[in-house]
C-alpha cells in the first residue's frame, strides 16, 4: 500500500497525493503549483503517473493549489469520478473555468507577441475551457459526515475543516488482504474561533495522518487585536490625507471574511462612511455561492447574515463586473477600499490596482493571507522597495500592512490543539503543505511534545504504509 507525495511536500502549493494498492489507484487533490518562476513549467510537466489508470479523486477543497490541475487530469485521460462536498462542487464551477480563461488569454497574448504569431509548447494553455467543462461533469457531491464507498476496498468520510466554504478533512479506510488501514488527510485546517465557518472537526484516530503545516512555526495575532488593527489602518488612511486601501484577497474565503468584518464594524458604529468595492467576478460568484450555503455558517455569522448583501448597513458596497468598471476604479484617488484577486498578487485585476497605488505614499496595501515564495505578494511582505509589473519597475511607496489574524489556516497552537484530539497517536504522521523549514520545525514539535513518529516527506517520494518503508 504505497502513498506517493506528488505535491505540497516541503512546499505550500500543488497539493497532490497518490494512493496505490492492489488493483486500485486514486488521488487526494490535484492542485496547481503557484508562485515562483518555475511554476508554469512545473504545471506543464507530465504527471508522474498514468492519468488513465486513476480510478477516482478525493478533493479536500476548491482552492486552485488543491484543485487547479483537475482539468489537466481529465485532458490526460482520467475518466473517473471526482468526489467532494456540495459547496466545493459549486465553487469548482466558478474557479476552474476562471483558471482556464486565464490560461487561454495568456496564450493568446503570447501568440500575439511571438515573431511568427504561433503558439509554442511553453505558451499553450495547460487546459482549455472545453477540458474544464468535461472535468466538471466528473464531479460528484457528497455530504459532510456521510460514509461513502468509492470502491469496494475503500470507504471515506468528508469532515468539516473550517478553512473555506466546503473544505474538508478526509478520512479514508482502505482494506487490503483482510486488513483495514485508516488514513486521514487533514487538507487545509482553519483557525478555530474565526467568524463565518465552523471550527475544524476533531478526528480521534488514524493509522496514518497527513497534516498541513502552513503556519506550523508561528502563531497568528488574536482576532481582537487583528480587528483593532484593521480599524486603525482604515481610520489612519482616511485621516492622513486619504489614499486608497488595496486588499489582495483570495476570491473564496478571504473576500467574504473581510466583508463580514467591515459589515460588523459598521453595524457596531466603529467604522463609518465606507466605500467598498469588490473587483473580482470570481469573488462575486463565490459570495453568491456562500449565500446559498448558510447551513455551513457558525452561529455568529448566521445571526449577522446580512453581511454579504449590497446596501445592508454598508453605505457603499459595489461588486464590479466589467473590465471597464474595474478600470474606472483606478480614477479614484482616495477613500476607496478595493478588494480584488488574486490573493498572492500573481494575476488578475489586483495587479492593475497595485500598479496605480504602490507608488502613492498615501495609499495602503493590506495583506490578509499567506504569500508563497516567489509571488509578488511575498516580495511586498518582505519589504521590496521596487517591483517589476507589466514590464516596468514600480516603486513601492505605499505602506504594506500584514494582518495574519485573518489567515484561513490554523496557526501552530491551533494545529497542535487539533492533533491533541487523537486519542492515540497515529502510527505514522507526515507533515506536508509547509515550506521546508516550517514543516521540519512543526514535525519536531510533534515529536518532542507528543512523542509521535513523524517525518517530512520529500517531493516525489513514496512510503509503503504497511511496512513503514520509504
């Protein structure tokens, strides 16, 4: 019974794990690599397995670093079902076509720039809109907490991970030679006590555990301090001569949470006269889908269910749709809070807003989520004084603030608390989905604090779960 680490091993991107046992192969996640100059080439590489021989896929959640290569899998010959939660299935219907559209548009621009006006292998889309449509037909929604048998030898159960809408921890039971082995894939775990979504489900037992470690070496600011900092940033920007506040936010999860806080603080009278723009068609759709899944909200968010509605206690909230509307926002010189994707500033409309506002000392860039190595967002967080955008050097004069308290990922304390939920230690634990140093540090914490048998797998490595050999 072999487990192959095809992605998100000593890195926070490209989540993909291959399970292989007698007469059976399936994937957990099939994500796109994001960040760094090598990312496009890595995403174009052939899979390290035969897609035609994959029986099914289990998907933890909709973020592109977990789902973004599913259409490529279909294009390569995968014909089986993709099992995921109902909310994730809805979000995939927005996110995967958006990914395909970006690739097709990038390919067309590269074709126009090329001397011969031809598409090269390096610029061709990894997959097309048609591939995405075929892939989405393979998606099958399953309910939280229901046991499901995707194969006679496999039983699985999706549990609420509290990360984004529809995110799941996946419990998998595999029977081979009369013996059943339980494997738990944590997926991305949310921070407990956060608004909107429920806390991650506690899992009590596993033979093998894969646990994420995005923030495995540090803790977030508490919510109270984070909210106070948000108020201070908004008020200071307004009273200091008034530039704009630009918020690079993931279309799914972070955008909705930022809106929630702005709404709540306005209702409480702690913020006034806000002018908020959500400039991301995908974020607009994700917010609409979020409204359709109120049953997944925690009690606090349910009570304040009007946070997502235009004109409800927010004096001015506008979801921009067209490119023309987006361009018009760049004519606003002060007072606007512009929330736009992508969250790591790697693509999309956010780059245009950054180009206009980074050189302005009166503006603020508000970072609310993890920024992977190699991304524009990471360079801004690391204090770059100048960045390259659209072929030109852009000076960074705007203030860059990071609010990690809004992160959708559990911090070190929360990860350890979730691990405390196991009644007995897993026989094997693999720390994944974390940069190398972070993953190693968190693994050592699990060893010393809990006495667990822990390893940090390398990308492309495999382990025999029955023999414990790599």
